[in-house]
């Protein structure tokens, strides 16, 4: 894989995780203030493709993972994510436990913590389902890809609402994860075309943006939602490809290479910033507070990681100790 391809994938990853952070930050501020702000429109606009794009991009490099020996595959793609889920579940619970104990008692809080290993907790559900997606892909790697993709599409279209987040979200999003795997080479060709025809690509993106805005109310319809998700994911990837023309993109690529750092850590600076801004009363505009909270969540997560690196704690908080040598 050449460095150019790495660059656009990293940039696409960064854009997808930033959209996720914006969603959580904005909805959290609006819930606390009891009113929607102008950032709500940004969140709503990205809703059809935000999470599908995240998983589709996660699947782009699946082929290289599947070529690894089983022991290495399990260590890197399963055990590591399980480890990180357990560590950061405990950290998040550590912040929420005092309030939960005050309202529900110690025993109920302890049961809630244990239950989070069955029903994913809060924002960490992404980390919970990704190992499942990797295991499904490994178990079905000898089956025709179109068969696996077709079953994934059927699960996506089926009205599966069990109440168990693992089943419901896996049924909804595995299709996009596997689509990224199956279509990786075609997506690379799209990226190459965008690079060679940037003016046409820019015009196409503007057309897509207008059309999606006009038809956004139809984005949740059965079958149609898949088209919106796919078009939005390709638009995000095209934006990532066009960003290579701009200088100073290394910070964005760093975020893309370290999406796990952002995803695991953003909740804490997000919560602190939201609390400080709301209690200070210095800013009353909901949208502005949401934007500032989103920015602080991303930057704060990076700072937390860099501090952990400096204190040599990063391996514990962000990387599972190596048990298998690749």
C-alpha cells in the first residue's frame, strides 16, 4: 500500500471520527440546555452517512488483517479492542459511579457495570461491535464475498429491534464494514479519479450536498437509507482525497492514524468543557457552545494521549501489552 493511499484513508478516518465527536458533543449540550442550536443542523445533515462511513472506512484495510495468522489476527483485531473496552468502561464508570450510587445504590451500580459487558455502555459501543465484525469476517472469509455482503444487506434492511445493542447495531452496520472490504479497490479507483479530476469532483460534491439537503427528510426510508449512506460515505472519502491539495494536513492525518485515541478519550474533555461553559454563563448561544465543546473534545483527547505517552502510561490506557509477535 503506497503512502498516498494511506494519506487519504487517514484523512477519511479523521473526518469520520470528528463527525462522531460533533454528534455526541452537540446532542449533549442541547440536552443540558433543553433547546437545539444551529449545530443541530450539522449533526442532522451528517446523520445518514456518519456512522456508516465510519464502519465502511474501518473495513477498507480488512483484507490485510485477514491475511495475518489467526493468533496475530485475534491479538490485534479482537483481544486489543476487548482490552480497551474493559479499560475505558472502567474509566467512564469511575466518573459516573458516584452519581449512580447516590441515586441507585452500590449494588445496582455494580450490576450496571457488569451488565455493560453484555449491553455496551455509552459511546463505547463502537469498540464493542468492531471485534464482532472482525470475527464474522474471519469466519466467513472462505465464502463468496457477495454472499456475505448480501446477507449483511438483508440484515441491514430487516426490522431487527431486539433491544440488545450488540444484535441491533451489528445487524445495521456490519453491511457497511464488509462493503468497505469488498469495494476497497473500487474506492481506491474513485480516490484516484478524484485526484486526477479535482474540479469535476468538487462540482460533484457540491451537487451531492445540495441534493442531500433537499431530500434529507427521505433519508430514513427503507432501502433509501442505504443509498444515502453510500453516497455520503463516498462524498466524505472524496473530500478526504481533495484535502491532499491543501498544506498542513499532517495534524488531520495524525488524528486519522489515531482515531482510537480520539474515540476512547473524547468523553472526558467533552463533559468538562460542556459543564464549564454552561456554568460560566459567558456564552448563551447553544450552537457556539456545541462547536467549542466539539473542538475541545478532540483536542483534549489528543492532549490526554500525549500526556499518557510522556508519563509512559499510554501502553496501559491505549495499547494492550503485546502477547503475540507479528
